[in-house]
C-alpha cells in the first residue's frame, strides 16, 4: 500500500507515521498541549510566508490569532499537524493544515508550512491527507482564498484538482468539489 493510500485510510482522530524525505514524521490532529509547538512553528516561518497565509504583515503571530488557531472543535474543524522529533528527541511542528466546516457541507482550508521546508512536498502531503479526511467526513466542497501572488499555493492547489472560480482584491478563490472526485 502506498503512503497516499495509507493516508486515505486514516480516521480523523488517528495518528500516523509516514516517511518524508527519508525521515519519519507524524500526521495527527492538533492537541491542546501544542501551543508552544505552534508558537515555534510561527517563529520559524518568515514574515512573507506569514503574510501569504494570513493576508497581513507581522513579524510574529499575535496571541489572539494563536488562540484562534489553537481552538480545537472536532465537529467544525479538521486540523492536521505534521511533526517530528528533533535530534534531541524534542517534538517540533513542521506544518499545520486546517479545514473549517460550515453547515452547507463546505470547508475553508488553510496551510502553513515552515519556511525552511517549503518546496519539499510537505504541503502536498498535508493537503492530500486533509482532502481525504474532508471527503470521509462527507464534505462536498473545499475552498481557499489565496493571494494571487502566492504562486506556490496556487500551483499546489491546481496539482490537487482545485479550480479558480473568482478573484477579488488581489485574491483568488480556489474550489475543489469533493463529491465529483473518486473516493
């Protein structure tokens, strides 16, 4: 079974070790004790990458935004963390992906990958896993508003079947219809 097929068999709350760049990483749900790891992820993410994700410039994430990112609500949010142990055995968060669901069977997604790990396939791994979990949850549509200058995310979304449906004020709305894809 390939890593991708294996990921698609995950339950939303499950934890799974997968290979990434010849090293094991863990894909799992966000936990209440992850705040310090999330703060470290944000510190290790460049201000331009933070701007691409949050559409505003700041050097570090404000506490209110960290609080919002840490809000765990399994009924309305699917949150996926990629983490690994450092050489000293301490956990570190490499990336995080969220899908915020609505009553209409839709979810808005967002990804944040640590700057030094961009372009290595980690975003693709997270997005693929998040899409599979959203599909299993019965969601029909995933959307993402992306800055038009965020070419990495636009290419990643296109690679995974997202289509551009509208563009406003420097952003592009990307849409993936989950109900039209083979499970």
